C-alpha cells in the first residue's frame, strides 16, 4: 500500500508510504495499483521507499482479541446497569428507559406542560383592547 500525491506545480507524482493525515490531491493505493501506476505524459514519477507491510496476525490472536473486547463490553454493560439510578428509570418509563447521560444528571418529565389550546399567563399575547380605556 502506498499514497499517491500529485504536485501540480512541479508536474510530479510521488508514490510513498501511507499518509497519516488526509490532504487534497492525495490518494491511497493498494500494492497492485502501485505496481501498475503510470504518470501522465510529461510528468515525473518519484517512488519513495515503502516499508514492508505488517505481518499477518494469527487467527488465534484475532479470536483472543475479539473475546477480550466482548468480555469488556459485557462487564461495562453490567457496571452501567448496576450504577444506573433506579428511581430515575422508574420515573421515566421503567427498565426500558435509557440511562441518564451523565451520573447526577437526570431527565425529569414536566407535569405542568401546557396544552396547545391553553395559554401561558406569562407569555406576551400582544396588544389587548381594554374597555376602560376606550
């Protein structure tokens, strides 16, 4: 694998190690396309040394890593379930309610919500006709 970079000012194409940061006019290529790459007519190709690819990980190592990730996920889920405040969950819909975003912060449903046909007395209703002033 290599990164292909076009340097338009110099009419140069550079093939080198994989880039660490995305940049304009930079493309990652597989080994097959690196070997077959040709530059546009009149352009120069600079081929930098590309390090050997990393070794292939043994299948047993992949399974061990997957098992470790799974165990950590199960452990974290059990810990979150144990630490989640029950009274908040009960107020918000029982066990199906999501846990709070952060410990100590809880969603509390409003019991004093105003329906759409009722008016909020604090809300500005605009000018009113006052019979005493007419």
